[in-house]
């Protein structure tokens, strides 16, 4: 049921593997704030699943805090960062416009005007929910610094991996191979301008390898595929899970570089000139391409989120971007 005036309904993770919908009061709206009615929000199967399962290391509680999080890690916590909504109150030039915000899953919320980014008319509401993932992919490529003509291997055909592959394939002369365990992802690779390979058929001697599978075996594969003095960029985050890597074998003789990327800190070369609004504006503009609709694989209402998160955290087979819908 819709929230009453002055209240909102939101999803909270309250214990490992358990969530609930809570009703909370909305604060009075300030002069430079907007009231947003959510239309949809995207679920990050990686980070949000780790939060839902209580698998964030205590040392990372402060680092992993999202912009408008409520509560504290590990529990109870209101967590999420991919909301698309309609401005119902605020400055005249924003009323009635669709906006993107790094806000948790909630049907109505109040934010500073500076925290919402208008969605281009050419980007449908469901596709706009991919904006945070697109920003992650952009920052990953900034960290990786691909060059024209590079042979680029992208391991993991999830949402971020596919976005990285699509952006890399748009560079002149690049040869991009998208690698995944699931042969059904071959059609995605083709749509995004990349070759498809399984781990067994992946090409060696890559100039750049980007790992986004979330599986330590994929990172080990990345080290095997990298050519001499190549960069291996790690986009996966494992929470509290230890990862064992083959840093013997050819790791030293090939002089490989293993580099991490995390969108909470923008790549050094772009950091001085690419604040939040410019990055998200570019991410949304890139989503004008309808090919990215292929990454939208399901939707369910806010009321179903406790069951939806439990399913996505334990049995996400075949799911790419699952969205939350609001009445």
C-alpha cells in the first residue's frame, strides 16, 4: 500500500539473510531540498548481497557506508544506491522531472537538490537504474587505462562486466573478449561488440585483463591470461571471504600488475575534474543506447524485497539487474 503523507516505506536488512519493510517519518523539506517519489531502484547483487548476509568486514564499515544510508553496519541498516524517481516538490525546474539518486530502496525520500541528477529524456526509467553500475564501469576503465588496439579480456558477464566490455569495445581497434562460465551469455557479448569465450577457450596474452566475476577462480584465470607486463584490474569485492591466488607460476616473470578499483575513490588522473555530478551525468548519457536493456532481467515490488533479497543472495542464477518497483 502507498505510504501515508509524511511517511515513507523502506527496505532494511535486520539480520544475516533477513530483511523487512519499515515505515518511517519523512522530515520537513528544506528550501534547497526535493521530495522524490521512487519509480524504480536497482539491486546490486554483489555489494548488497554481502550487506544482506552480514559479510562486510568490521574494518570496512565506515568505507562501505553509502551516501544516504540509515542505521549502521552490520545491522539494522538501510542500504542501496540506485534509485530513479520523480520530483514532486522542490525547485520549479525540477518538479515533474525524473532524477537518479544514490538512495536506498524507499518509496519517497527527501534529498538536497545537489544530490539528484536529471535523467535524460532518451533514457527509459528502468534503464536509468543502471547508472551506478555504469559509473563503476567508467571508473574501472579509467583505472585500467586501456589503449587503442589493445587485446582486452573481461572476465565475468554480469552487469558490471558487460558494461566494461561494451565501453572497451567502443574504443577504435580494441579486441574485447568477454569470458563467462555460462555459454548463454554469448549473445550478450555479441550485442556489446565483444567475442565470447568460456574459461577453457579464452585467449592468452591479453594486453589488459579486467576481472568482474566475483569468483576467486576468475581472478586466477585473469593472471593466466595476462601478457608480459600487462595490468590485471580487479573490480570484484569479496567482503569477508579470503582469496587465495597463484602468485608463484608466471606472476613475477611476466612482471604483472594487479590493481584494484573501487568507485568510492575516482581514478587519480580524473579525480580533480570529475566530481559526482559530472560522472553520473556521463553514466546516464551513455545509457541512451537501448542495447543496455539486455541487462534488465526482472523486477518485483518493494513489498517483496525481503524474499527477493534472500533469493538473490543465495540463488541468483541467470539474474543480471533486478529492479524494485513502486506503486
